[in-house]
C-alpha cells in the first residue's frame, strides 16, 4: 500500500489524539509527546509494508504498543511521579461541574490511574486498551499479538487486581452530585 504525504497527514490527524492519550496512560504524560512522534515516524517508514491483514487502527495501535513497551523496558526509563491532572476544556462554569466537583473527579481519576500504573505490564496494557481506549477483545488481541483467550484472562485478572486494591485502599461514597468519589484509606501501599 502506497501512501503519499497528504494521506499520511490525514492518518496523523485521525490517530494522533488517540495515540497520544494511549501512550500517556502507558508511559506517563512526560513521555507521551516524544513517544507519539516516534510512533508516527515508525508509521511513516513502514506504511508501505502495511498489508491490510488487520485494520489500520489495529496496526497503528500495535506500533504504539511496541514503542511504549520498548520505552518502558529501557534501562534509562524512570517514570516520574505525576501530580493532579486537570481536564481543561471539557467543562465550562455555566454547564459543567463545580470546581470542587472537578477537583474530586480529577483526584479520583488520578487515584485509579495510580492503581492502573502499578499493574504488571501485561495487565496494564489490556486494561488501558479495553477500558480507556474502548477496544474490543479481538482488536486488543491483534494489537498485542496474543490470543483472544489470553486477552480475556488478562482482563479478568487485571480487573480482579484493581478491585482488590481499590477495596483495600479506598472508601467509596456518592458525592453531592451523585457521582462516585473515594477517599484513600491510611497510607497507600500498593503491591502486585
């Protein structure tokens, strides 16, 4: 399959936001921008070898997954501690949650992300692709190069690990806006 520059730019525009988000979840915000650029350089170099045996989306995410794994496994990689993250641009004061509600939601999201980040790599990959990127098991199977059965097993185990850690480390309650919130129990000690 031959791609010209215009087609590559369309591919970049289509997939860049999702790949950036995916890599931020796997490798952290600080690494995501550079990794995203690396992924698209790899895509540009190898787009001619895309045979169409899987969807273009699956092929792109597989390249991103491989780039993230390469980075995470490199001896020089040290994941920095992350601070609270906001979601600018999603809510406006007129129609969205209050600043307190946004803060609570951001803290809860950060809490859950911290548990996901502590999962072993094989479980973190499937949970991010399934729950955060909303990929189907068959797509995850192709992206990671494992069977659908392996994806199902890993998802089951990842969810069980997360459920156990959340139950052990968090007190859940409904906030005033009827959203789910949590407070961490004592000192956080996560081990998988």
